[in-house]
C-alpha cells in the first residue's frame, strides 16, 4: 500500500501585483525625499514601472508543485524489486517522463534506489540491509527527492521508503566463554552467573529469551535454573562436590520472531569443595586398633 499526499504550491497573480506595486511605490517615496530635480522623480517612476513589468512576467511564467508519496518494502529484497509505481500513483504521463527529465536529485540512501524514465517505477538498486542502513533505529525511513520538469513547471516529489524488518539476525552472546566457580552446598537461589545475548533485529525479532538446550539431562535441570528474561543462572538443588566437581551446561538464546532464530552456548561451572564430611574409620577383621588413654 502507498500513502499519497499531494500539496499544490502556487503564487496568486493579484498578490504579486500588490507586492510589486508596494515595492515600486516605496522606492519612489524614498527617493522623493532626496533633494534633486523632477527628472530624478520621473526616473524613479519609470524604474518602478519596470519592476512592475518584471514581476508580471515572473508570475505568468513560474509554477512549482511538490508532492509526497510513501512506500513500504521489506529488507533483503532482490535487486530490481519494484518499490512503487510513482508515475501511476501521481497521475504522471509516463510517455513524457524522459523528455521532462524525471530523476532522483538527492537522497540519503547511497544508491539504494533508482527511478526509471521509461515507466516511472521506483526500483531497488541492490539488497537493503536494514541494520546497516538504520543501525538500531526503531523506524527506518529513507528519503528521496525527485524532479519532473518542463519549461513552465517544476514538480518536486519527495518519496519516503519505509524499510520493514525481517528476522535475519540470530542472537549473539556477548562473551565467547562463560565460566564460574560455585561452592558446594550453595544455598538455593544462589546466582551462578548471568549470560547475555543481543539481537540486531527490531521488535519481536530482536527480543531475546534464554533457556537450557533440549539436550540437557533432567538431573542438571534439577540442580540449576535459568531466568528466561534476564539470563541469570541460579542454584535449584543440592550441589555436592563429591558427586561431581564440574558441570558443562548447554544453554540457548532465541528471539521471539515468527520463525525464531537460536544460538547455543556451553557454560562451565566448577564446584569448590568445602569441609563438610567428617573422617570415617573402617575396621576390618584383620585390623587391630590400639587406643591409648591418658589420665
């Protein structure tokens, strides 16, 4: 769909007549007070009349119009994709576009688009990466200015192209390695670490949620928990060094796009032994034990 607004700018003949008359009259009145002869006053009147005639000629010949039209297109479309039919939407005669030198005269898009003088259609010149063109902006609007001219009229056309985001960027973790040390018997709810991932896409395509990978066994799920929104990993169960002194856990970050993109990462948790076990004495049938008692 295209949103079209057309604004016609014209100069009214009578306004220019009044303006020119005022200018001429003011000029004469100012010179009239300068000491001099009647000849000087007559020259002033003729000068004013000449200005009056020039103003009339300008009004008769000059006419400028401007218009604005808006299109939307998804990023990453192929080169040559039709953005919009400008000539049709504005009612231009496409057979006259070449003679009237229809063209883009200024833009901020670095040759992302071009307009055809043959059919008046705006095309994509190459693939458009929204994240490269508009960085982290929530809206991506490209402004183009085109001109259509002939001897008596100049039409300026502002074209706004809204680049729509697609889910083409997966989340990326901000660290290559995530590793933490954790005391055994750590209280439930103890923070182990916090992971973080970012997504260059916009809207839901750029919102990240965290979870354990599907390959993580149920035993680990009973020991650790991960906050889906913040990426904080906490203790959920009893951590026993004697049972295991190191855990490698697969986590993942995914966006909320219609077809979510997922990035996985392994984190390392090393368990620190604490003195939580008393010594044990084992007595066998062939073992003798001497206990000395002192008084």
